[in-house]
C-alpha cells in the first residue's frame, strides 16, 4: 500500500518532485557524500528555489503546479519534498529542512519589513537559514537555556551573549534565528524570545564544525555570540513569547522529519528487496528463505504505518490543527518514521551481509550511517514518547 492518505493531486505532485530531484540531486549525491561538496548542495538548493518548491509551506508565495491546478500547497507537500530528497541523500535533505524551519517563523512571526528582507532569499534558494536552540546543557528541555538576550533601550538594539551547538548550516547560513532568555526571573518558557541575526553580524563566530558518523555533506557546528547586536525590529513576535514560536516550529520540524525517515526507510527497503530477489544462497533466491521473508515483511508494514501516521499529521496541519493540538500527531510522525528508518537501515545491512557494510557494493552502509541520526535530531525518541504520553495522561506530569 502506498499513498493511501493522499489524493490524486498529491500523487501527481509526488511524481513531479521525484522527477525533479532525480535530475537535480541524484547526479550530485556522490559529490555530497564522498567529497563533502557544499557547492553541490547549494546548486540543488538554488534549483529547488527557482522551481518554487521551497515556497510550498506558504500559499501566499507559491505559484507552482499545485496552485495552477487549484490545489492548496502545504505541509503535506513539503513533507513529500523531504521524503523524496531523503530517499536520495539525507544529508542534503537536512540542509533544506533546516532552511524551511528558519523560513517558517520568519513568514509567520516577523514584521513585514524583516520578512521582506530575509525570507525571499531562503524560499528562492539564494540563501540558507539556520535555527539556534541547542546548547551544551540544553536539548529537548529548554528550561536550562543560558543564552541571554538583553535590550539596549538607548541604542534600540538587542544584545546576544551565549553559545549554541549542533546547529545545522552553522557558518554557511545567511540568516540565523536565535532563541535566548530575555527575562531570567521567570520560568524559561515565559521569559524566552527569538531574534533574527544575519550572517556577518559582529560578535557572532563559529568555533568548530562537527564530524558525524553519517550525513556527510551536511554542515553542523557551533555558534557563539559575544555582545552581538541587532536592531530592535529583528525580534520575532513579542518579547518573552518565543515558546509559542518554538512549539509551532518543532511541530513543523517533526512532521518534516517524519518525511525524512520515510525517505531513508524506503531507500533501504528497495535495496533489501532487490537483493532478496537476485542473490542466490543454498540453491534458491535469498528471498525464498523464511527468515528473509520475516525481515522484508516487517520492513514493509513498518513503512506503511509510518507513512499513514506522518501524512495524517501533515494533513491535520493543512486543515488548521496547530499548537498543542498538533503536538501529539507530530511527535508520533517523528517517532514512528525515524525508528522505522533505523530498523530498515539495520535490517537491510543484515540482508545484504558483507555487501551491506562496504562502500564498494552500494549505498546500504551509507544509509545505515545516515539513519542513526534520525531518532536523535529534532527531539529524541524519548522526548517524542514524553509528548505522546503527556497528551494521553493529561492529569499527570510524567517523570522525565
């Protein structure tokens, strides 16, 4: 079963996306994986922007085939973009998913002037965005955030001091959305603000870039702010009200990550099924063995379940469900799809045997390395379970 929750317009658009990425991303994927080629990443981002695909979340900006057909674009279609890109190269998909996570609050919460200054470059593929939340003592739990954002009334500027790590697109982004505490005397959720920081702002630096097990070609590193000053109008929304912005951004990001997990799982599954139908062992095709049937069947049902849950969340968003009401469906999408990706990646390596752990015999080992990040980024599996349980046990506060 494929695309059960999608309509014919959605399916036609998926085919359009897949064909575009096959032309633009697939030929560049080896350079991204093997050569860490940022120019290749930028070229595909630019092509996506020129084609209008980075505007899918913004019906007021999008003018592509969906609009021409009378359909409304939305998170469903942005999730398809994530899925189809991740099926080819998850490192590349991380770059565009982060850029979209930056574009989303810019479009929704920035003043018209700031939106007009920073959003077009991202959605047109000319620039890259980044989100700065995570710190050495802050991951899914933002209550310990130490970055401080203070207001200099005399100069009408926000002053940022703090240190962020595990920031996708650090040092190569053109625009950064930075979360920090503006009122340290109240709980972090009530004293947090978000500001827009353009690249090149004095006081912003990038101490180092990280090297990961997988996702080669994806740039992730540290960002430090020392008396970094930005104009007053660069505030997103209201002062001390960024928790709502963060929740909406995380919901968006987690559904997108559901698409990422699906793409990675699908690519692993395709390799496993092809191998099972061609490899011979003990006088039979490998897929004739009952133990292999079991592995193929479990990958198959997990992928279908993940797809249904992910696109349910995307459709709910497109129907107007938001905030806390979307938190559980988004967490489920992220949880099920990313865990499915790691299961399928690991199982595919096992089905392939020695071929699965060598670069010389295909992409299985790359997918295995790439997939392991998925249950961690954007909120861990454990955090997703906490969000789900919190919704199902409203009278209790689960003990983290």
